[in-house]
């Protein structure tokens, strides 16, 4: 189908490893758009009865087939998981420049599982994922975290110049069940209001 890359990346932060997998076109036709694909992946990849705070619970970032285009509304990405607050399906959306950066990786979805023994920054590229120590960034507020991540990892050796980051702050670091994911300073994917 046009607009899809027909591939996802699965990242295991426990093992600091990743797998790039091709997607069958039938899946993309049946589960339309980023939301449909992410919902399908969550249903098929999460073990039945998985605790939302367990390493098995998938955290999925997805964009739709219009991302990276001039189509109105294409500047959004979705985050999908099993909610730590309710134990049910969770979808949340944010916008800004991040969807362009996700689209530039040429993955239809980024699936993260596991539990790292140390704070990490993940950099996702079209053919690889890199794992970087983030202990010196841990504990910062989201604006400072975003600045630090973009300054350090925003431009790759291949000259990619769309540096964007999705980050968490102290609330999420400490396991607050309604913590948010922030990007572009004040844009947020979460179920609580994100104030400027």
C-alpha cells in the first residue's frame, strides 16, 4: 500500500538489541493507518494479562501513511500501550516536528519492550538503533532533557539534520502512572494536561 514502508523495528532495551521486520501488506490493508497497525501490534505482541509496568508491555510509536506529506493533520504521531493507570488499552497523540523525524526512519512503527538496567537514549536510524548511556541526563525536566538529547545526538555522522526527541521527565522516571511523553518542549502524549 502506498504511504507505508512495510516494516517495523522491535527494540529490546533489556538486551540492547533490535530486529527489523517486514510487514505483510494484508496487515496494512486490514488494520488501516498508524492507529490500526499499532493496535494490531499491541494485541499480537503483548502477552495476555501482561502487567502494564512489566518489561513485556510494548510501548509503540506509530505514524500514519500521510506522515511526512503536506496533507493537513499529517504532523501527528501516536503512542500505544497498555495503560499503567487503568490496565486497559491506551492511545495518545502528539504533534509537532517529531512525526517527520519518525517518518524519516522509514519504519511504520517503533516497538519498545524490556527494562534497561541503566537510563538510555535510543537513536533510531533507517537501518539501525543505537543505545546510549543517559545517566547524566536522568532527573532533568523535559525541556532540559530535550535540549541535551538533541545537542548530543541530533546530527548523525551521515549528516541527518532533522534532530527531534521524545523525552520523559522525573514523574515518568519515577513510575508515576500518568506521566507523559513530551516533544518540541510543550507538546505531549499523555492522558493528563501538559501545561507550558
